C-alpha cells in the first residue's frame, strides 16, 4: 500500500504513478485536537510585552519553509507602517543565514527567531495571525494546530493547502512572494471582523480523522 496525507497529494501521486492507483489511499496526519487545546492552557507563550499584532509561524528553519521570503514580506509591512511582530518557532540549518538577512533589513525587533520549544500551543493561542507560506509541503500539520486554537491562517499554494482552508472558509491564500504574503497579511490585519470570523470558524472545525484502524488492518 501507498498512503498520502491529503487528497491533493493522492491526485498528484496517481497521476505520476497510475499503475499504483489501486494500492494508494489517503491517510491524513494524526492531529489530536483535545490534546492541543489542553496543552494550550498551560503556562508559556510570548514573554515580551509587545502590544501590537503578533504573527506566528511554526516550522524548521529550512529552505523549504520560505522564511527568506517571509523576512522580505515583513520588511514591506514595516515600510507600510504596520504595528506587527513576526515570531518563528523552530530550529534548522538556515538560522545563521536568516539572522544575517534579518540584520541586513534592520528587523531584529520585528522578525524574531524564538527557537524550538517543548510546548508551542500557548503561542498559537496568543497569536493574532498564523502564516504558513512555504515552498513545498506534504500538508501543514502546524496549520491544523493553528486552526484548532482559533487562529486565522494564511497559506501559500502547497500540496493540500486548499483542503485546509476550504476555499477561504477557514483561512486565505497568498502568493509566495514578499508582495503576495504582505498583501494577504495586510488584508487580515486591517479587517478585524474577518480575522476573528476565520479564527472562530476554524476553532469549530472538525479535522479529517485518520484511518488508523484501516491502516493497522492493512499492515497485518
């Protein structure tokens, strides 16, 4: 058997390997919403006293995640006068490169690499906006986590992203350019009602249930 983590990934896989169509099934990532909500109530989260809008991204500091583009998007937001700060949770081999770029644009107080944390969920709960603008992805588990905790989300057009926002019902899309990301962020920062409605709908969303029982039956 072959399992993909989204319908979109399934379509692309069987288009490339049509001979494996009958052996291929969708098996969504396992996301325990009850556990996420429980851990979000624990102590933790942002420790600064910043009073502006908080933007959050969670993921490894790798080329795949597109942080170099996000930094340039943040530069455009600051140039436009937006009172916002972008935080990133995660570690990776791109840290030094990203730190140099942050310093180059003078964004040390605006685009903050917090590193890895044991419990990221309080950060989601305290953020105003979650952005997942990546170059490629199987399907963003961090997006499911953000939606579970009531974040309005912005996603780029990676594999499975449209399933996660369902045509704009649970989030909005952005082009994977500094201008495209900044424009989508501005849209939600400027429209508090839309931002809150997206977050409230996302928090009530029941995520796809993985087919654990089927999976283990097939493995026997």
